[in-house]
């Protein structure tokens, strides 16, 4: 049963994704694991997906699968529709019972202010004072522009992010079923399990943030890497850069992979598409009015040591000791004496770790470029990068971790298009 190499690795990848899910949503929150142990489990589970992907395809001939079972596909689509309706019903109940409240989170209230400014013809990037404090607007255009639809239709903003994520998830299932019906069924089960954990163990992700929208952008970026079509590759790159540009330090590696693998034409065309979108949707309407906007945002993020002072009843920073990320280690061993110094060390290690991951990945690919497909390594290196990025984040908010998990799910879906010999 497990003699097939593809099947063995697919099982291991699924197990690593489920482990990542459990560490993110369940184990620590239910008191099963300690904070530090859970953080290491989350990191190891996350990075394993990328490493297993390399292991599956390294030094192997790959080909597209064609295992289209019409009866299974029909049943899958029916179940998918039924579960989607259940998800919509569950989500609507969450919205009814969880009103938007700035006392719990200022994310959606801030986005509402930016959207209303834009619709009223005001500068959405003027310093924000409406929330009781003054801060630069740190949200890039595609972080808030989709919510103009909600404002115009007078619906809850959270329906936008949830709907886009639901549609994206269904898109991946439909896209995969053409090549691998069994893989699509497994993807559906994993997606349903992910939804179960979110709606039952961390409703804050859907009720207090819009992070599912950002995760959807990155999932579509994963699909565009696999398709290698310049138009979608450029468009999804722009979506990610103009929302939450977490992968900015990985992009040079991706460009390097495209160059070395002989896909320079794809890179040039995709870069032109991304540049055009960035100019039209950000530079001309917003950035040209204040060229300091990116620096204000970066300075604001770099100076988030106030979160290291936000203590819970146990005397520890609330958002550091939640079983996510290694920032808690820096506070534990340095912060008691001088939390500002510990914060600075953590921030420096974050940049060193993420940049080093990119550089080492590039060196590895240069040495092994004849032994692994460029698209496969791009997906694997993206996942490894996000694992390191999330683990060393200076403030490891739980909702920021969801994008890395969604990337894992999308990577499973895209790699399941292929089989190895």
C-alpha cells in the first residue's frame, strides 16, 4: 500500500499540515502543551512541509497525474457544496454573536475608517486619530480596497474576507480534481478540518481580523507559481506586495530561481504586470502624495516593543507566551532585566534568520538545480521561508500565522498535480 513514493510523501505532508494545525489552534489553547514546546512543534511541523516537498521530488522524474474519477468528482462537488453551506451558516452565527468591538481588536475598525475616507474622497493614508491614538495607516491598498464592496452594499466587512477564502479553497479543490480525484478528496477533508478548527477554537481570526483575505492572496500566488503563467504570476505577486508583504525578503530568491532555470521571459513579463498594478493602485493614487508612507509603516512595526510591555495576569507579555514563535525565548532569557534590549536582539535575529534562509536556499538551489524542478523548489523554499519568518516574528500574533498554514494547504494541492518515478 505504501510502496508508492508519491503516496508515502503525500501522507507525510498531510501529517505535517495536520500537526501544524493542531499546534496553531488546539494543543496549547487546550492546555495540552506548554508555550515553548508548542512553539517548537509549530515550527518543526511547518518547515517539514517544505522539506518533505523537496524530499519527494529531489532527483526524480516528475509528470502530471491524470486520475480523474467522474463518480468521485460528482460526489466530492456535492459534499463540497453541503459543507460550504454549513460553513456559511456557522460563520453567520459567529458574526451575530461577535460584533466588531475596538476593545478586542482595532483591525476592522481601522479598515472601516480607511475605506470610508477613500469613498468620501479623502486621503485614506492621513495619520489615523479616530481610534483614540495617533498612528500612521499601515494597511496597503489591497488590505482594505476589497472592503469598499462591503461598505457600498452595507454588509459586514467580515463577509468579504471569509467569502474570498471560501471561494479560493473551492477553486483549489476543483483545480486539483482534474488531475487527482483522490488528492482533491484529501484536500477537501483537510480544508474542512481547517475550517472546523478556526470556527471552533479560534474564531478571533474570522471575527476580529481580515487575515483570511491575505491568506487567500498567498494561496493564489502558490497556484500561479505552479501555472507559471506570467499574467497570474504578476497579478498575485502584486496582490501580496500590496496587502501584507511578508514574502518581500524571499522574492529575490524567486527571481534568482526563474533566472537560473531559464524562465527569464516569464519573470520579465510577470514583473511588468506586477509593476503596472503597483503603480496604478498604489504609487499614483496614494504614495505620490506622501513618499514617506512605507518608511512610516516600517518604523511603526520595528518599534512594537510596547507589546512586550503588555502583561497578562501571570506577569508575562500576553502576545509572546501563547505557544507561537520564539520571541518568548528572548523575553524569558533577556527581557526580565531589560525588555528593550531583548526586543532589539529578537528583531535583529529575525532579520538575520529570514535573510539567511533566503541566501542558503539560493545556494542550495544553485548546487542542485539539475536535480529538482524550479517550480517545486520555489514552493518548498516559500514554505521554509514562511516557517522561519513566523517563528522569529518579533510579536507572533496568532492571526498572522494563518497565512503560513494556508500556504501549506495550497502547496499540498499544487504538488498533488504531479507524480514521481
